[in-house]
C-alpha cells in the first residue's frame, strides 16, 4: 500500500487516527491508544480516590474498555491461512517437547473449522491456556498472533448470547 494515497481519509473521517503500512507502526499506535484510554478512565472518577470501591470501579471500567477495543480491532484483522499458520507455529514452538500437546496442535491444524471454536476452546488444552495467558497479561503481540482463533471464538460467543 502507498500511504500517500489514503492520507486524505484522515481529514474525511474523524475516527481514523492514522494510516499505517507497517505492522509495527500499527501495533505501536494501538498501544498508545490503549494507554490514552487508561489515562482517560482514571480522570473519570467522580468520587474520592481513596475509596476502595472507586478504585475497583476504575479498574473494571479500564478492563472493559480495553476488551471492547481489543475485540473491535481483532474483528477487523485479516483472518486467513497465513494467520492460522503463524498461530500454529507459535503453539508448536511453545509446546516443543510436549508430545500430547503437539498432537493436539497438529490435529487442530488439519481439522479446525471456524464453526467450532468453542469445541477447541473447551478442551482446555494448548489454545485455551495460551489465549487465557495472553488475555490475563494483556500481551498484545500474543493476542495478535491468536487473532485467527479469537475472531471465531468471539463470533461464537456473540451468537450464543
């Protein structure tokens, strides 16, 4: 892509914050936006900052906004064979030497269909553990790698509610 061809969109649409042609630049911008949202949440406290309930509310609000932003971004990322292969390779590297997990990863690689993410997630195997670890630590890089599966999982949860 040529960045210059799309820069006019910055003036036409107020929600566009930048045009990125490099993944690192996009990731950096997302991190900056998340930091900005976290700072704004801290400013929204209407109560005494020393009250425990207010602090807990701020943390919960920040977590909710972070999750909503993450879900919005993941739904718009490419979900293709290359994304699947990247995710599978990271899983294989992480579980190198663990034959039972490697077999599950290879089974996933061969048989996974986007209609059944809950089946794979409920096995509480490699994909369950790695995605939960990434969500707990808010590891944006790891969450990006799991975008292929997270998008399907998010859609499955949305249709169940």
